[in-house]
C-alpha cells in the first residue's frame, strides 16, 4: 500500500511535468512548422495549458496578528478560496528555507493561537489538504519575532504595584481611625 502523502506528491510532480512537457513540445512543433508561426494555434495552446494549470488548487493566504510578539503569544490565520478542504497543515521553522520544519497545527480551523515560544524569529507556512486527496502549494512564508519584555520590567511593575497597594492600605486604615475618633464623644 502506498502512503497517501507520497502518492499525492508523486501525482503533483507528474502532473506538473506533463503540463510543462506538453506546452514545451507543442510550442516547438508550432515554431518548426514549414508555414511558420500560427498565432491561433499558439493562443489555443496557451488557453489549454492555462486550463490544465488551473486544475492545481491555490495556496492559502497566511497572516499573523503581530510581526513582533512582546507578550509571547500571537495568532496565525489563513484564508482559503480553493473549495472544500479536509484540513490544513501549519509548519514552523527557525529558518526561512524550512530545513527543519515542525508541524504545529493540523486540523480544519482557519486560525490558531501560539504561545510559549522563546525569544527568536519563527517562520510559518500553511497548506490545504483537499477532500480529493490533493494538497495545495505552501503559502507565502510569514515571520514572527518573539522578543519578551525584560524580567526587570516585570519586577519593576510588581514593585510599583506593591507600593500602590501599601499606600492604599495605609490610607484606608488612617481614614477608618479618624472616622472612629470623630465618632467618639
């Protein structure tokens, strides 16, 4: 039994080869005819080639909620206009060439939320798995830079919050004591 993923990849490669070969050899035949170039035949050839190339599904359009994630979380969403898809596959990589891809999502949704990433640049791409077994081309690569706020800022905000809490607590206690002192005859 052949793996469905391998079968789909082989199918796509053979289809692309057939389309390109058909166009190339048809063009050579047109150009080498004794009567010369036939514009109508060439137009028909281009139309037929475009029609068979239109059989390939489009790639999804990937977007990110933020190119710079300071809080460490962000959303990736994609638009799909290629008809019925059984699911989508989202990959993450540390390099734009995707030499080390890692699957981060596989399912039917059109968005996913990511968090827990260390500081660095992450690259993402998505593709659709169609119900007929074909797979769309990968989307354009989208990059997100994760640059968390420094820990010193967290401690600074914690210190300011603690100071505001203590001042508020002291003010409430002093006000309560003054109210009790005025209430006594």
